[in-house]
């Protein structure tokens, strides 16, 4: 990281000995080494976090590319399916009722078999008519 040779370390040691003194020099060296180790640890954590984020970003880009490829394949499959349906012709396709009950091909739906004599007459309820029923006493 730093290009410090033996001569520079010796000079720093001599200056530190003169400034701090021989009694407090070991404690000062320990304190400096603790700060250096904290700095290195923090730097390593930041570097690891940056690598993780770059890796996550790379994964997200791969997922996005794969989802675009899948979307393109689905679109191509749908287009080929539509082309095949059109090549079969609309006459060969059986009519299917829509959820609303109408027929999609434009034909009128078949009428249900109903008795034409019942068309205008209301249906009578079995228990709600005006007839009086006898109740057991």
C-alpha cells in the first residue's frame, strides 16, 4: 500500500522516540497499530461491500437479460400460434361461448327448448299462493 522502506521506518522510530519518550513509546506504538488495524478492517469491509454490490448488480443485469429473452420467446411463440390459427382459417374453428353467454363467431346462440304455451303465464309459487293450508291444531 505505502512504499516505505527500512530507512524510513528507522527514521520514524527515532523521531517517535525523541518526541514521545522511551517510557511511552510502546503504548504509542500499540495505539497507532490499533488505529491502523481499525482502518484496514474498515477498508476491507468497504471493499467487501462494494464487491457484493457489484456482484448483485451483475446478477440483476443477468436476470434482466434473461427475462427479456424469455419475454421475446413468449412473444415469438404467441405470434407463431396466431399465424397457425390464421392459416387454419376461421371456418374450421368451432365457436365457443364467451363468459357473458354470447357466441364469439357472430352466430346467434341456439334457443333453449321452452314450452311456448308458458311464455305469457307467471309461474305460481308452491307455498306462497293465496290458497289456505290447514295447520294442525
